[in-house]
């Protein structure tokens, strides 16, 4: 197989509901997000490791609820007044830093006509929060957990990532990659990118042999 131009042009990384692969590791979290109109206190916290799908779920919810997505590390400098009555998602609240007062304000805004979705790698007890009122608000927030991706989810993600790049791989490659790669969607994304780049540069198809070279040479994540 000849692929003449070695440009690494990854496919679009879609974050729609249709692109979200449901598995036992994330099904309950998806169910919780879908039921956002019934969240206690109009708020929910998604907790899970890197690459578990928290950002994808936040994007799904933002589309459904017409929500604004903010990064926690910039919350202290964000103007919150225009968000009154809006649905708001705050990503990486475990990295809130100096934005505790702003996050507390968003909690209060959510109890009205708004709604608040937060994502974090760890539960609130591990964040080192110092504002008592925010600690109280977080203790009363419903938590939905995501686990690290299981084999079924990683298989589906790898197949889609290769398809997005219009790359055909042998069926035995997917289980081989899963047996050796780090267990995260981010690692899958990096691995597919590295495999495609190596195959393009060498003018070779993506096989188990080439995958072994890539996996042995560097951690793709």
C-alpha cells in the first residue's frame, strides 16, 4: 500500500452524543447527565480519571442544556453576572485554585433557574478547599463516577480513531494494542496518531509489527 504524502492530518475529534461510546465504565454517569433537569439542587459533579470521558459528557450536556463551559483555573477572573439563569459547566474543579468564591457564587446561581455541571479527577475531600460555604455546597452535590475505560470502550474508541483517519487495520491489531497501551482515551488518541505518523513516514501499513515498534519506542500518551 502506497501513501504518498506524509502529512499527519487527524480526523475531527467529535464530542457529540452519537460519538459517545457507552460501556459499563460510563453508563451510570451518562444516565445522570441525561437526567439533568432533576439534579438535586440543580447541580452534578462528574468524577473520574483522565481520559474517562468527563469532557465529552460535559460537551454533550452543554449541547442539551445550552450551557457555557468554563475552565476552573480561570474562574477567578471570569465575569459571572451574564451567566445568571444560564446552565454552566466548569471543568477540572479539583484545580480550582483561587476561584473558590466564584465557584460558590455559581452554586448559588444554580439553585435558581440555572444548572451547574462540574468535572474533576478526585472527590471534593481531596481538593484542599478552604472556603467553608463552598465545602458545604460540595458536600451536598450529587456525584456521578466514571471508571477508567474498559476493553469494550477502548476497542470502540480505537476503531473510530482509525476510521476517522481512513486507515484500515487488521482485526487482530485492536486487542494487541489494548493489551499493551495505557488505559485512557487520551492514550488511544496518542497511539493512533503515532501509528499513523510512523506508517506514513515509512510507507508501511499499520500492523502488529509496526505497533510493537511504536509501543516499544515511546509511551504514546
